[in-house]
């Protein structure tokens, strides 16, 4: 496959524009804030009510992997609106008639939700850890905070967010309705949420080999996602659709 040369300047310009648009879109900001709160409250209430005697069985589980659902769902809504919103507003055609390559355009569209989504995920995780350290019963916090699990949270967060974003952008590229695109994007991200939940409740046993294998799969999938979405991105069709 031909190697794509990416202009960092053009990508950065689109990213800055996207971030400004997020700030002006109050509904988008509220939606991206509600999801982490929902994911935070349920496990927090559960953990804070656990007695100290629960620390032994808790040490064999992976409850905090449940929070990996945050980087899956938070960027899904923003990514799904990324292209279709510009089509509806009529701002897509001026961008596509510039020298920016489709690979650069889509990379910028992916980076814009990736950065705040990963930051929010890390912030919520840090807040969760701080709260259970301060308010959980003795022994509960150390039982939950396994070193490999914390490392998995740090490493898998951007990989999961990136995959969710590529799914959302692919749907946005092919859609003509914002709400339908967002609903389909969330639906398309649910299998990852189900997977992280199954790991969290120990239905699927976590091993180091499995974690490494999943990391490699996600890394390859994220790379291929950029290529696949770029192939789906038809400039002429999108410009014609905008004019229509």
C-alpha cells in the first residue's frame, strides 16, 4: 500500500477547528460529560458499600475494567457527528475543495475527539481511585488496585477510544442524519462495552497473554480503521450530497 505523507500543519488546523466547535456545541459537551458520570456512580456506590471482609474475594476480580467503557462510548457521539454535521451545515464543501488530503482530514477528525475522551477517561479513573482510597472500608482499595489492571487501564484507553472513533466516523461519512449516525455509532460500540464488562465481572478470565493479544489486535485494528474509512470517503459524493 502506498505510504501516505501527512501534513501536521493541516491536521492541526482541523483539530483546532473541531475543538472550537465542541466548545460551542453545549449538547455535545453535556452528552460527553453524562456518560462518565453514569459509569462512575454505579461502581463507586457499589465499592463504597463493600465491607472490609470483601477484600479477599475482591482481590481475584477485575472490577475497575468496567471503567474501560468510558473511552468506548464518550467519543462515539462526537465522532458520529464529525462529517455529517458539516454536510448539513454546508461547511464540508469549502474544506474538501482545499489541498487537504482525505487521510489528513479524517485523521484530524479522529484526533479531535480522541484527545478529550482519553483525558476524561483518565480523569474519571483517577477520581475513582482517589475516592475509594479515601472513603472505602479498610483493605478494599488495595484489593481493587492491581498493578496489571491499572496498567491495562492506561494502555487500553486510547486504543479503545480510537476504534470507537473510527466506527463513528465511518458511520458519519455514510449518513445524512446526525441523530441516526450517533445512535448507530453507540450501537456499534456496544460490543466493546460488553467485552470490557465481561472481563470486569470475571466471566472472561484475564491473562497476560490474552491482554497482550488484545492490545495487538486493537493496535492493528486502529491502524486499519484509518485506511478503511479513508477508502469509504468519497470527496465527489460528499460534495455533491452537500450541494443537494
